[in-house]
C-alpha cells in the first residue's frame, strides 16, 4: 500500500509540476512568443487563455477516463492519462513560435493544452480512487491524502525550477529556450 500511495503522490506531483510550469511560462514569455500581433496585455491574456483551456478540459477528462476506468480498471487508465499528459507536456516544449509557423503555433498550443488538461483530469481522479480502493478501511483517509499532497509539491517544485531558470539565465536565453527546459 505504501508503494501505491507514494506512486500516486509522485505521479500527481509530476503532473501538476508540468501544469504549473506552463502557467508560469504563460505569465512570463508565451504572450510575445505565440501572440506577437496582439498588444502586450492582450498577448498575456491570450497566453492565460491557453492555460485556461487546460482547466476547462479537466472535467471532460475526469468523465472520459472515469468511465473507461470503471469498465477496464484504474491502473491502465491511470497509465494512459499519465502518458497523455506527459506527451502533451513534452510536445508543448517543441512547438515552434509564431515567428516560425504563424497562426499554427497558438493553435497547436491550444490543442496540446486541451490534451494536457484531459489527461490531468483522468490522472488526478484515478490516483485518488486507486489509492482509496486499495487502502485498508481503517486507514482510507490517511492513504487517500497522498495524491492530495501531490499538487502542492508540484506547485512548489515548478516555482522553484522556474525561479532558478529565470535567475540563472539572461532574459534573452530564458525567452528563447529556458522556458522550454522543465
């Protein structure tokens, strides 16, 4: 049980790390890189709009992955949702900017954020349910708290990494490639 709880904590922390890194990048660099034809304010708002898409798709991911998990089991669905979120996150790091591929850049960003949110919606709920279902009845609340700790750890790690990158790189380096590293 301890292994399962630790895995759900680590998995949730990694998924939310990815989510929060994107939010920080949206605030710092994504507006000018993906929405350069907008005013600085509108570009930042558009970048946050791509962040919001990830939140909006999470309930759909919960319903979709929850339904599949009820039919085929939580473990394969949890793995699939982790894979979807991770693949979308890595792909975001490779999306060329507006200067390279034009309007396709923000469109790709939106699609990948949608997929990332979809996967995260399935992952978080699946981790909680898998842990709760395998926990001894008298310790269910304790073991089920492990996936709940993951988002906080992911948030702290994401902010620490982005702080280190932004402090250790020049503004030009951070805007060019540094935001893609985590």
